[in-house]
């Protein structure tokens, strides 16, 4: 049976709930729950999983800075470390669910050296801090801090992805019937040189990379899973309502760069516009219902009808 290809972007909440201690045990427990839900798609879809790493790479950066006897490792190295750690945890959890053909691939993502994001850091990494600690943290570590809800967090450069360098290898693995874990934390950011590529100090948005990868490997669907159960019109007001089936043009107002849904909306718009395929945004626990339009938000090139049951397992 020819399976349809789906790229799943797992939000950081799939690895660690906000406020939880960033321990290996807590992360593995959350990843095990995610694996139970992803297993539901295994029979009918070729699954590729992209995951976030914001808390993990931020913790590594803190640990990195704490040992002053050795120069701090650059962010691309730290992203590689989190890819290995979280990829290992995901492979362990998925195989425990009976998905024996699972591969984790260290993945580089090309970015442009002239990307304006290098001059304007916006990507959150690491734990949250109290706002009154801002001056001390910036002075001690040389970080840039920005508000994140009622807290503050470190921000780093987040350039746009140009291409996933290992895309052809991912296609080969999918053709062999494997589930693929890749592009962890948005992939290791690299810029092209005369010969080869060089790593840079940045963290790429994993939703943007998931959209790029889905396009490169010819995926039928992109699914961004987060802690929101859908995209909402008039959020936070008495008139709020979940959007179930929308066009790219209806989704575009949600792609504001300063909004929590902004990067996710931008990613699904990019995928749908460039491929003519369908994208979804929703909650991890609703993964099956999202595919039949019962939950989550479906984004398509032209508004027709709610996705029918032929899309689901």
C-alpha cells in the first residue's frame, strides 16, 4: 500500500510542560505520551517528526557557561547535542510502541549569512526568569532578554531556513518504510562557503523548518502540534471560536511575527502556498481527530469542505 507522507512538528510542550524541571525523567515521560499518539498514524502514513529544543538548548548553554575553564561551545554544536539526546529519547519511545523501523538523523539546515535575523534576535531558548533578574542576566552572560508572558527568556538569532541539506537521505529512509526523526531544534544552522558549510550562532524555528522539509520531501500533509487545540478567531473575547477549515488568505492575519501563533501560521501558509497541499494546526492529543476536521485547524489553498474521512487512518 502506498502511504501518504506526513511531517509532524512537535512543540516543546511535547517534551516538557511549562514549569516542569528539565530532567531526563520528565522529558522521557512526556515523550512516551507523544509516542503513544504518533503510533496511531503509523499504519497509514509515512511519518517524519521534527521537534523543538528551546528549553534543552538553553539548559546546555547555561551548563556551558558555568564551566569557565573551557571556552563555551557555539549554539550550532549545542543544537547538535540536543538533536542526539531528544532523537534518542524519541526513538526509544517509538520503538516501545512497536514502531521498529525508526531512524534518527542529525540534520543541517542552510541559512543565509546576510539574514537580518542575526542583527535582531527573537528566538526564545532556555528557562524562564523573573523580570527583575533581567539586568543581572544580561550583565553576567551577555545575553539579550525579552518578555515571554509574565516572565523573561533569553533570545537568540533565528534566521529563515534556505534548505534542509539531508533531505534526499530522509526521502531514502522513508522509501525504505522507516519513520524518521530529524531537524531537531530546527536543525544545525550552517552557511555555505566556497567548500562545504560552516556552523553559525543561531537557532532556527522548527515550524519553519518543518514546512521547508515537507516541501522538499514531497509530503502530502504538514501537521504542527502545539498546546493550543486550534487557531481561534477573536481569542480571549466572548466571541472567540475555533477555526476548523480555512484558506491561506483567512490564515494570513494570524501570521503576525509578534503573536504566539505567528510562526506556526507563517509555516503552514508557506507549505500550502508552495505545494498546494493541506496543513493542520492542533493539539497533540487530538492528532487523529485533526485529520478528519473534528478538531484543530485545517489550512488549504481554497476553502471547500471539512476534510473527509479518507484523510485519516
